[in-house]
C-alpha cells in the first residue's frame, strides 16, 4: 500500500478516535495536504538531499560519466522554474542540483544594494535564500500534486489507476543545494554559527574557501589572500561539527582553494618542526637569505635549515608567495583538506583548461585516489575566446596552417563559420563530460547564469516593447513562446498558488467555498 493510502487510513482512525468534533474532516483531503508537504523542516530536506549527494558521489566513483550539474539561482522562483523545466524535459531530477552563489547574494540580495563579491553582504542573507529556494521547490511539489489530485477526482477506470500510480511515485522538485559560505564570515565560531543556520534552512552541502575572511575577493578578481592550512582546517571542522550537531551525519563539505590566483598571505604559518604543514606553507614564501647583521627595524624572519630568511612583506603588511608556486600550493591545499574532513574539492582556475585541471588532480590522486572536484564553469571566462585559442595553439603546435586566423581577435564573428570555431564549439559542448572523465570533476556548475539570462531577456523585451513593436514585443517574444513551449508560469495565477488555495477553500468550507478558478478566470484561456 502506498504512503498516500496509509495516510488516509491513519487519519480516518484518528477521526474515529476524536469523535463527532472531527465529522467535517475528510481523511483523503488531509492525506493530500500531507503529501503536498512531504518535507516538514529544513533538516528533513538536508538529510534527504545529503543521502542523494552521497549516492551520486559513489556512482561517479564507479562511472565518471555519471557526473552531476547545477545552475546558480538568486531567487526562489528562478530555482523553482529551473526544476519544473528539468522535470518537464527529462522526467527526472537525477544528478541535477541547485547552486547558491555568494556572488549573486552580494550583487542581488543585500540590503545595501549591489555589492562586490567581498563578503560585505549580510551573512544571514545566505540561509534566507536557502530557505526561500526550498519554499518555492516545495510549492512546486504542492502545485503539481494538486493538479494530479484534481485529475484523479475526474478520472475513471484505468486512467484513475494510472494517476494513482503517478501520485504514489511522485518525483519531488527538492534537490541538493551546494551553498557558498564564502570564507566563513569571520573566525571558526562565526563559520560554525552560520553553517548551522544554512543547514537548518536545508543545505546538505557547504562550500568553504581558504581566503582570509576580511580580505575575501571574488575568485576571478585580483588581490586574493589565503590563510595557513591550520586556520582553514579549523573552519572545515567547524562545519562538520555543525552537521553532526544537527543530525545531518552525511553532510557534504566542499573545500575550495583560491591559491592558483592568490599570491599573498596575511600570516606566516606556525611551524614546530621541519616538514610539518606550517613549514610546507612557509616554504612557498618569496624570501631572501640574510645574515643577522642585515636585519632591519621591524623585520620578520624565519629560520630554515640553519639559515635566516626574510619573507617579502608589502606595504599592506601582507606577505608574498614566490611566482609559479600556485599549482603546487593548490595540490597541497587539496590533499590537506581531504585528509582533514572535506569531501569534495574546488580549484578556482583562471581558464577552463582540462589539461591544467587534470594535471593537478593527478597529483592529488597520488595521495587521495578517489579525490574529485566541484568545478566552476564560470561566466567570468570568455569561453569562446579561450577555446578558440586552445584550438589555434593546438593547430600551430602540429604545424598546421593558421595564417587565416588572428589569435588575439578570435572572438570576432568573422570566424564563426570557420573550421577552427566549429572545433572549439564542439569542445565547449563536450567540456563537462570530457572533464568529468579526464580531470576528476564530479560536479559541474555555472555560478551566475540566471543573472545573465535575466539581463538578456529583459534587454530583448525592453528593446521590442518600448520600440516600434509595442505590445507585439511581449506577445511574440514572451507569451506566444511560453504557450508553445509549455512554460508553467504562463498560467501565473496557478503558479502563485491560486488552485492550491481553491482546494483548501473546498476542504475548509465545502460547498460554501468562494473559489477563484471558475469559468470567468482568464487563466482558462491558456
């Protein structure tokens, strides 16, 4: 017997127990409401989705073609429409997640207005968006199930049985969220407190980066400053304790390293003996050997192998790493994080290059054989130019004729129909599958695609509607496409919960219910 049928019987039993006072309660209506509200709390969601991620990680280890994907969403409605579309096109949500981008929180969800990605926004905005996203996903469940229940009431025979089976095997819109906690918004205690709020809101996976919290920069900007490993590991442990305290025992931690693009550190690591973790971190510093007599007022020096070394200190009081050490620092960051409680890695790179990513993963896997990555397929990359240049460089290295191309200007539309451009586009198309197979990438995400799609679609509408197309700019460019593509929100009253409200009115008031969905509702035109 299905859970739905079990609930009907359980509520009918309750009704008998409480006698005539419950005469107006319909057990089937109550069971429907229960089915439409499967997840009662954010912790229910976090436990459910953590299990999904752990299963997906194991499946990827067995078969790298089973990689996962997500798109960053900055509003609950955007996340909801994404999952509705995924279910419509693929009849499943398997291996499709949501990503919550700190960049989009800063740019779009701060009470200060648009801010740069420097952790200046209210940290409470992060759990607030997680809660909002899951509120909209749960409403999508309620809306779709409500439609199925109405069809069930009108159906007979085999059609009724088929609908009941669809209800019993309903695929929820609730999927894992990988949520960005930036650099932890303070010390380890602050990280722990914020992680708890994020988990309570529903996050099963938290992404944490190794930048200095009060110097945090976007991963694709200059001026990034990293912290010694022990500082970062304390925050990883803080997140793990938050998961364990709240009973999300298999919560997932993504350790992000920004070392590839970060040439600075705020602190010299504490070290107790040669070769320990602090000593390895300090070995990357840009330092000059000096004699004791050369010490100047205020100098900071470290002793290694009997020698005095003076690290290069900038006017900002930051210390500089040696050039060319970024990849080695990334590898050490990743190994150390996995050895101390992280589950997945994130290496922030300056370009989408499978060879570069795969080379680092190969080194990491010498120590941690099942190491795997979350990778940012970032809009900060010029994908067209990067891949055309990669193809150009490959052609040139093989001695092929590249005289028809100007490498610096390969973005030009004049090359769009060229063989080079077509090869580059095919590499972009297969990038995720290729990188999952060759570079250990378990999860591919785009951090802020819906930021760009919102801007692009609004630009197109504004150009047509305020131009000579007038109302046709909306009708032809938006509504007609919504109808023909079966976009759920073309029935925007239904999308906002009007039909759910009508169902409840009928449950609560019976024949006296004043419902909005009658024959005069213009939504019936669609």
